[in-house]
């Protein structure tokens, strides 16, 4: 998607861009390869700062990194910058998914975490503290999990015995559902937990609103989505903007 997105925001004409999901800096590095460009990179994951520091050394006067959520765009205190493009790539990086401390993958073991940074609680807190109805709503609304009630009930029963970690949760889900050979049985529950823990829905809505307010005239707002909930929000937001 890199080349497609770069062609949309046209950094060859220069200007200031905001990379709201900096990650490993793929978009940022490509934008900075064009002369007369500046980038403000945001990421809630403090581990991204290591890569950001490397880019800062090379582009000292053209790159700034902020350990912030993109809902905090209004906190950047921009002055005279003419923002030509703002990027949201809502997917998770390979490094994040494979990082066992994140607990994002159902193929890893250990504590349930799923915090991407600047969080109020973890997936461990959700699974081991919320009641059955609350868990069911999370799995249903954020994961469209058809066995939400059964999974929630089995979680409550299991945690009477011990604290549930990643491996235990996967086992509970697999026992609660018929095996699906196309997708892993835990896919929807893990998606739902990640969305809930990181408040991804409200973050996206507030981020889009903030971006629309600071984007310069004729600027471009580019959003890459990866699941239907995000897609519906973004499409509704752009439709609303076009009607105003």
C-alpha cells in the first residue's frame, strides 16, 4: 500500500505531513525521501521511538516524533504549518503482532496484554474482572462473535479456578466453538479485546475529527482500514464531510 498512498498524498510537491500511525516509519521515510518535506510522526507505542530516533538523526530539521495517540492531534500546537497530508494506517505491524509482551497473537503464551500504549487497562483486566454480560457485549459488538454468550460463560467458570492467560483463553474459545479451518477460532474474540482495550473506535472517530480541523486547504486525508467496523466509520465520516 506504500506506493499507492504516496501517490495520493503527493509529497513530491513538498509540505508538512502527519503520520498518525508511525510504527516502523515506512510512510515517514518515504515522504522524507522527497525534498522540501517535513513529517510529524505519532505513535502511542513507545517502542516506536527507537526507530523514530534513527530517522531523527538523519532528518534532524524535518522530522518530529510524538508518543501520542492520534486522538491527541489537537495537542500538537501547530502554528503556521500548512498540513498537506495526514495518514492513518490502522493495521498492526508484524513486529507488534510477534511481540510476546503485547499478547496480540493467539499463537503466543503468557499474560493477556494487548495494550498499544497510553492505556487505562489490559486484556488481562477485561477477561479476569468483567462480568459475563459485559464480556458477551464486547465479543459480540466488537468481534461479531456468534458464540459470545457461551465463551463468556466458560470464561467466568474457568477463572473461578485460576487467572486466565493467553493460552487458557484460546483453549476456552476452542472448546466453545466448532472448529473453522478457514480462520482461527480465537480471531474474533482477540479482535474484540484489542479494540476494547485500546478504545479503537473512539480513538478513530476523535482522530478523524481532529485531522479534518487541522488539515490545510486542498490537503489530503488518507485512511487505511482492516476490518468492517473501521471501514464503516471512515466511510460515514467522509460521506458526512462531503455533504457539509
